[in-house]
C-alpha cells in the first residue's frame, strides 16, 4: 500500500499557499511541495498539525491506496 493524500485540494479550498501552510505548521514550503508530490511522508505529528490547520479529519487528508 502507498500513502496518498489530498493535501493540495484541501489547501487550495482553504485558500492557503504552500508557503503559508508551511509557516503555519512550522515547516518549509519545500516540505509541503514534497508531501503533495508524494516524495515525503510526514510524521504523524506533522500530519496531525496539517489536518488541524486545514480543519479536516486526518483520514480525509492522508489515506492508503
């Protein structure tokens, strides 16, 4: 199974740029880009911070396919 995400869609719906979201969860813009492109798997702590910031359940943001 591969960890997938809907980060880009939820980020855009909430009106965040990659840089704004990164700053709000204390990571770089490059980290957000890498997560969106499936090059980096976030830690559980980071995934929860992102889900909380976007006000979405973590299960909707990250899933196995």
